[in-house]
C-alpha cells in the first residue's frame, strides 16, 4: 500500500484563488519531503525541498511566494498555490525520505490541479 | 549534472516480453527506481533495486542492474494491454530522484 499519500488527488479551482495540497507520510517520520511538478510530456521537475521545522529550499526559477510550502510536522508537508492561474495547472507530486541513511524515497500519488 | 536517459517509445506485441532500458550517470546512487504512469493517473512505484544487487524479480517484473555500465533495465514478461503506460526510471542522488523522460510502452494486439 501507499506509504506517502497526497490529498486531494484532483482539484479544480477558479483563477485567483489559492489551493492547498497535503502530503503525508503514513507509517514513518519524514524529516525531508520534496515537491515536484510534472509538465505535459515531460519528466518531473523538482520545485523545492521541505525540511521539518525550517523554511523550504526552492529550486532556481520557482517562485517561493507563489508556491508556499509548510512542513509543520514529521508526517505532513503542504504546498499552497497562491493566486492560481491557468498556467499553474499541472500535476504536483511529493516525496518523502523513509530512511535517512539509505536515501529510500517514496512518492505520493500526485495531485492534479486545474485552474479555470 | 546527473542524467538519466531512456528511449521515448517501445512497441511490443501482446504476450511478448517488454524490456525497457535506462542509463544513468551517478555512480554513487543507492537506489534505482521504476515508476509507472497510466494515462490520467498518478505515479505508481513498480519496483526498486538497491545498488548492491544486480537482479530483482517480482512476479512478471525483472529488474537488472549493471553497475559497471550504469545500465538498468525493466523486463515485463507476458506483456498485457493493461501494461500500456509510461515507465519512468529514476536514480537516487543526494536524497533526490533524477528522472528519465519516460518510455511509452505501446502494446500491439
């Protein structure tokens, strides 16, 4: 079964609204989680690294004020897309490290965002 | 930087074996993964292999790892129409995954 779960799996919103996507590690504590975005016909793009209790580290070109990441607990990280626009429509995926010394990484099922 | 390469398409007949290949560059990778993405669906972890292994079998799936050549393959035995999907290979590097662009598996009747 899934060890990393995302919610919601699909969300449709109006342009200008904000959307929050949750990523939970179900049976382990994840000090580090990652957020990715998948563009059509392309592979995943790493957006940011989320560390529990500290600010996220964003990849170059990713607007941190647009994509707010909060990692408030060892099992939950959230991605908020603020003032969403149609070009933000995409597939957002999170991952979490299960074992820090071996780098075992598990991915959520993904959340599809459609902005009208 | 690190790179993972795969062919974009693979076409096989139903019932035949499919072999999807992948090459990677980071020799310090600990884990290598195969993910499946069906149309309109999320990523599904198919299998992964630890770098000190050279083979892993799980039902119809066989993963082969040639660490010397940095080559990873996924073999699907008795390919079915339900196997139609995009298959992503990924290597772990510094707690992040470096992804290939994905191989679209097309099943011919």
